[in-house]
């Protein structure tokens, strides 16, 4: 693979002129720049990203940190993020795992958007202290120069419990997400608070935000042998797992068991009966994260935000 020295030699220019041309600098005449770029193309030249970063102190890359990429949740969120960042000339790198955390302090990315419960809070604070721009979507961190954009889980959970309570249930099941997950803990906390206020009995079933977690929870409820049950799944993915389970039984969703989810994923709109769920705009959430990070990179001050939630009625609840 040819380097910049070979390009400069063939174009009969200095190495610095070749470098300016390859970096689209206005210091080089258009005719000369075109000749240099043509030679680079012929030689299949690939720029040294590390060297360019050191020189510019900017990569035009943003790290998006996710716990995993599974399920139907991430599509709209990522569209909002990437559309917002691309419009400002930034590309994204999807990151997962501890080793990718080093992209931030090593300045392989210009900033980070974090929706990864395994990313330690103290580590995030440490990077902020070093001057890195970070937006967090999965926990509340009150810290200087750090931006939080969170969902209104309080409103969503309260609405869900109020709806299920209209049918005078003897008990409501709460199917949770993974332990130590911010959104799951917040939704559970406010659901329990509302149930206590309404003096309704409840039972917590540990889930994991996956379809399989919902299937396992459905099996627990079904084996009790009592129809007319009420369930608040703390995400749609587990609710869909319940649909899969009860499709193989004599129980009818919306009659023998009533289910409400959270997230309003696309698949929840097409199951029969349509899943009752809590909606918020994932695309808006992502777009706001991108806008806040861009503002931070420009040296502007930003405020924390809350994404509003509301009910979407379906046939899974009477």
C-alpha cells in the first residue's frame, strides 16, 4: 500500500502539499489537489487514521455504547442518533464491551452516547473530568458537564398500573428487567409505589427484558391455574414472549390474562390483539442525544432532559 511520500513523489510536490490536499485544505490549488487525489486513488491510498487524529485532534467519530444490540428496541433510537450526528458531519461507531471504553480517553472518538448499564458510573465521571463530552441515557448522574436524557418512567408506570387497576384485580404481576438496570428499577419502583397507594396486592417476577424472560414468566403464572390475571411487563419484548407462550394454551390474551408492556416497539403494533403499552419516541430520544452532544462539542452548555411517556391502548387489556 502506497504512502503519502510516494504520492508526493509522483505528483512532484512536497509531502506537506500532498498532506494538505488529502485533507482537503484550501491551501492547495484546485488543479493540484485534483491531481494529487487522482494519484492517491490510483495507488489505493488509505489514510492513517491515528496520524490524522493526532494532527487534527478530531476524528469526526462518535462512540455509541450499548449493552447489546438484540431485540427490536434499538432501530428507531439509532436512527435518531445517526441522523442527528450525520447532519453535523459525524459518523458513529457502535461499541460494546470493556475494551471499547478506551476509545474515549485515547481520543479515538470525539464524544460518547452511553446506553450501557455495564459502563461504570465512576469511569464516566473520570472521563468527564478529563474534558470528554458524554451524554448518558440509562441512569441519572448529577455531575458537572455531563448530560442525562432519561425517560419519564414514573409517568409510564403509574399510567400502566392505573389502567390495570380499573378491572379490580386481586393481584398484579410485575415482570422486571435485569437487576441493576436503571429503567427497570425506575419502572418497578413507581409501579410498586402506585400499587401500595391503591392497596393492590402484587407479585414480582424477575425477568431480563428478553422474549424468553417473558415466556418463563408466563409459565409461572399459567401453572398457578387461575385465569383473570393482570400483568405489567416492564418492556414489550417480555410481553411478546408471553404472547408466544399463551398462543399454545387455551388462555386468551385480553380475557383470561391482561398484559401491558412498555416501549411501544414496532412488533407490539402487529400482534393480535394489539399490545397495550407505554409509548415514547425513541427516534426523538436519539435525536435529542445527538443534538446535546453536538452542542457540548461546540462548547455550549446543555441541560438534562426527560422524554415524555403516554399510554397506547390495545386489546390486551379490557
